C-alpha cells in the first residue's frame, strides 16, 4: 500500500455482516481504487469502499448549500 502512496491506519475484526475492516488513507480516490483492485486480484478478498469525510470537509460541503 505504501508503494502506491497510501498509508495503513489499522485493521479490526468484526461481528456481523462484515468479517473485518481496514482503514487506510491515499492521496486520491484513484490510488485507493488501484490498491483495492490489487487486493481483489489476489482472489481471496472482496472489498466494499466507503468514502469518509473529515469534519472540515463536511463543513465545506454544508456551507456550499447556501
């Protein structure tokens, strides 16, 4: 992941609909997609992506509503 420009934050095992979650940061959505495609090509994992927004990002988004 770091070779692609990403940064691993952490991983947790879950109970429920998903077995685990991995949180990482990348410089852009294209890099994140490239990392996830590489993981999927290994054939032993399926991924679901969820874009998260920081508090500052949400403030900018909400301010744009006016």
